[in-house]
C-alpha cells in the first residue's frame, strides 16, 4: 500500500491486490471517504467510484473488521478500559468553557488525559483549561463512560 497526501483534500491510499487489481481510498478532511476500483485491463482507468459518508465508512470498517468499535478507538485492554479521541465541535456548548465545568469524571467516570489542539498536545489538562472548537480530547474509561463523554461533549 502507498500513501499520497492530497493538500486541501486529505490522503489517498493505493493498494494493489493479490489479483493485481488497483484500489484506492481517499480519506477526505471532512471525514468522508471515496473508494475507487480501477479497471483490470487499464489500472489507471477508474471503473467504479463510491463516495461514503463518515457513518457509512464506519459501517464498512465494522463489516471488514468485526472487532473494530470506532475509527477513534485507540486501545482496549482486558480490564475493559478504552482510550478514544473525541473531537469538540465549534458548535459545542463547551466551546470556550473551562474543562472543569464539564464535570467529566463525576458525570461519566471518564478521565481526559490530553487535549490536542492544532499541532500541539496538552497532557493532563487542568480544570481551568479552556476548551475550543476543533480540540481533540483523549479520554480513558469504560466503553459506556466514553460513549457518555462523547454525548456530553457533543451537546450544543
């Protein structure tokens, strides 16, 4: 498999199968995907192109990898803990508010272990850390707690 950055669009992944068929997936910056299948007689000519929403992409991943839970899943352990990325929308109720106001650990049992903002990581953010739309929060907790955290952070 090869990877090609597509500035302003996303990343293209190209794969040649064992049967010498050329496939590509374009991971768009908005979370959608385009899956292209190229002609067997001309590997540069696209025979079929499918544009998938983020939800359709997740469903396809689940079909291809049944043990997969989420595109944001980082790790699961035998202890039942999950580490996951949750992006804070610009429209979130929490945009511009301090982290402590979320009462995340009290409400969901989840710990926020880092916040990613642009190219910068803020490990162990304090309760007075001000959240901003576009932040990606790295959370750890049970599957149920992480789902509750995503719901709480998605509040508008």
